[in-house]
């Protein structure tokens, strides 16, 4: 393109990605992934002998939000409902989840790994007699930590 510098670095597009969930398979066909976030709670503390009349802020416990995955509904594809149905009193099959952002050649450029993930909510598609959209179901998963790797 005109005006581009040789070797310029551009932000990655977000539409080319893959999702792997433990025993369920690799490169599962998801339409959307949201909730790849983590945050650290703030602890405010002021020592009794401090001459400053405001507390200092320190990092506390890290917490992660749930990750939401959306995908099209396929005939005879009940993998996620079967996984969700295994929830019993404090027992669930936990899986590792890997989300990869891919470059134009299909190689991962950024990888998010979720540890000990399990389904907390499944939402089936909405149905409309006059609609012409693809049927999409939503899977919300809780996890115990997220790590990010750059290739």
C-alpha cells in the first residue's frame, strides 16, 4: 500500500481464532469468545503512625471472570450439554481450554490458556418464525486461572 513503511507492524485482526477444549476436541467451531479478563482486588491500608491522611493501595487477590463462547447449533452435537449434565454436588469434569489467535497462515500468535474450566451456563438459541439467522448457542465457563503466551 502507498505510504507503508517496510517491516511495519500492524495490530492483529480478531476474526481468525481456534478453541480447544480438553477431551472434546481441537479447533472447535466457535463464532465468538468474550470474557478473557483478569483483575486484582485492591487492599487499602493505612498504618496508625502514618503522617499521610490517606491509605496506600496494595494488590490483593486476583480474580477472573467467566468466559463466554458462542457457536452455531449443529445436528446431533450435544457435547456441551453432555459436559454440563455431568455436574453433580461439587463434582464436575474440569477441562483445560486453549484459545488461539491465529495469523494469516494459521499459526498461533497469541494463546490464552484457562485451567480447570467447567460449564456454568448454557443458553440455547432463540427461535423466531420469521427469522433467517443461524441458530447460535452460548456456553459460559468458569475457570481457575488464565495464562497468556505470545508466539
